C-alpha cells in the first residue's frame, strides 16, 4: 500500500523520492527465488545507490522482513548520514558515533 492508499500486488516496491533511484536496480536484480541474505544484499545495494544520488543522508535504515511467518525486525543498516550537533548521542547509530 502506498501513501495514497492504493494497493497492488507486487513482488517488490519502493516509495518516496528514493524510489526514483532504486527501482531500476530492483528491476535488474530482483529474483523470486532469492534467499533472505541475497535480498538483504540487494537492499544494501539499493541503499548505496540512494546514498550516492540523493541529497538526504540518513543515519540508519530500519529493516523488516515480512513473510508467511509474520514480521521480523532485522538489524539496522547504518547510513553515512551527517548528524546535527543538537541530536542526542543515544539517537545516533553506534557506527556513526564510532566514526566521529
């Protein structure tokens, strides 16, 4: 379901401005028989693509797997975002803290 509440059955989806940069990567690399690790690697590739082309740099990307067993929260993928000086240290992804 997208932000306009339209719903279409798809194997994958991307929303927002970042989708303009990653849908071609998904078109080229997505396979229906991917393992979970292969899918996470594709997600990392998409994140790298967004980070190289988009002006917004996030601190971390939340990852959730939705399958027949329900919703599984996966470890965050750290971003390379810059952090404003007023952001509380505990809100910053640990790998970004280590780089500063």
